[in-house]
């Protein structure tokens, strides 16, 4: 290679590209490790503030009125944050959620 030749040998060019590919592969491996983690999610049909007296007076057959109308979507929460909303469905005798809206990342942050 002479002083005016700006072409890199193939091995040098490959080595220059390898570091860029290595972080991407490492990120994918890290993500793959996280994707198998189980998370607890819950459905929120509504909520209500109650005094200790009201809670202590609860008995079988008591009705607790919530702040949500029947036609309003229920919320799917992860770690106390709304991540989706939808309709309650029954699947093989179990409750389920048909997702109708996925919360935006900004809403997920603000929804505590």
C-alpha cells in the first residue's frame, strides 16, 4: 500500500465494522434475557376511597360502588401503571381482557 492509497485491507475494514455489530448483538442478547421474566399484571375495574369504618363494616353480600361506569374500559396495570385498556371477556370460564387501546409511553409514566 502506498502513501496515496486510501483503501483499507479487507481485514482492517472488517475489524472496523465489527465493533458496531458487537454492541447490537449484545443488546439483543440482553433483551432476550429480559423477555423471559414473568411480570404481575392486574385489571382495574374502578376504584373507590373508603374509610376504615366502611371497610370494617363489609359483609357477605355487600356492594362496593366504584367510580367507573359499566361501558367504560377497564385498565390493565403493570407495577401500578396503566399500560392498556379494554373490554372484559370470558375465555373458557376465565376472565380476560380484549385490548382496545395501548397506553402511550408518556401516559404510562404519568398514570400512577
